[in-house]
C-alpha cells in the first residue's frame, strides 16, 4: 500500500522573467498522509525528467520550518543567483540572465526511508526570458490527456509512470518543446479489496484480518503496517504487548480456549 505518496504542484507552468530582474518559479508539494515529513527539494534544468541536471538542492525541508537544513547551488552558472523562497520550496532567481531561458524541474522526495517511486515526484515550469538578445523559444508542448493500458498487471508493475512528449520537428529548439507528467500505479491483492484505513479511527493497534503475524497501528489517522516477532501473533487488547505466543491468544489466530 502507498502510505506516503508525494505529489508536486505548480502555481504556474510558465513564468516570464526580464533580463537583470528577479523571477520566482513557484512550486509546492502534498504528502498523501498529511504529515509534515522532511523532504529533499531538488531543482533541475533540462529537456525532460531523464535529461534534467541538478542546479540546486535543499535537504531537511519541512513546511513548518520553511527552511533547508542544508542548501547548495550545484551548477556554477547559477552561483549567487538562485535560492529557495522564504515561504515555500519555490526557486528564486535574484538576477535573470539571457541563458536562463529554459525548462526547470521541481523535484520533491521523502527523506529517511527506503524511497519508492511513489515517494518522489517532479514537475516542470518554463522560464521565458525577455529583454535579451536571445530570441524567446516560442514553441511549447503541453500534455493534456494520453492513456497507457497495462494488461495482466503484476506486483512488480507498481510505481510511478511518466508520459513524456516532445515536438520532434522542433528538436534542438529548447527544453520547452517537451513536457512530461507522472502518475502512480498501486497494485492491490485480492485481500486488499476492503482496504484497511485509519480514517475515523482512534490512535491504537488493530488486527490485520488476513495475516495473524501482522497488525496495523494508527497514529493521527496515519496507517503503519507492522510485523510481529517470529513465532508470535497479534494479541488484540493485550495490556502490555502487541504480539503474543499463539497459546496465549484466542482464535482465530491463537489456540487459547475460553473457559
């Protein structure tokens, strides 16, 4: 089950910047659980998610603090010209140059876990620079609706999928001649038809109806799926332990008989 899906959101997909002035590429994100977990915000520049190069990284960002534990410009031509915004993970150009006329990618990923593809997302915003000698790149591609059909789904098919399109006739004209969007595919088993949720439940431990050696923990409506130690099963209502030897747990998971 996807418990901590990240989705990047953009206020504008295109921003006009004027030579020598400042410009802001606005970006935000949503974590499906609603928790304010620390994330790494990485801004990239390039032609599509596969080719984008990192230009700025911000680690340990939370919406509560609105600041980076560590921030670093990673491409020399942007040194002393870009920074994170004060109120969001948006990218601020303090001085726009003609060569900044590009497609920029805002990538957000969760920290402190074995990240799955659903726990990282990125979306692009175009910076059009006006006032320079460079002609603006006026050809752009926007994805609206394109469908991919997968038949015979397997468990390994779960993850994030990208739809990327580019204007082949305009190859080489610049990054705005391409666009990409992503979606997460979650694979549910037959036992997941009635998916357990912590919505509306009090904090506490709940049995897994399909696996006696597993249980759910709800903390502020966030679900955690936890295993019992080897040889034990979940013991609902036990005052001290989540799991017990089957001999001390009533049916259906244990062998304890009611007197």
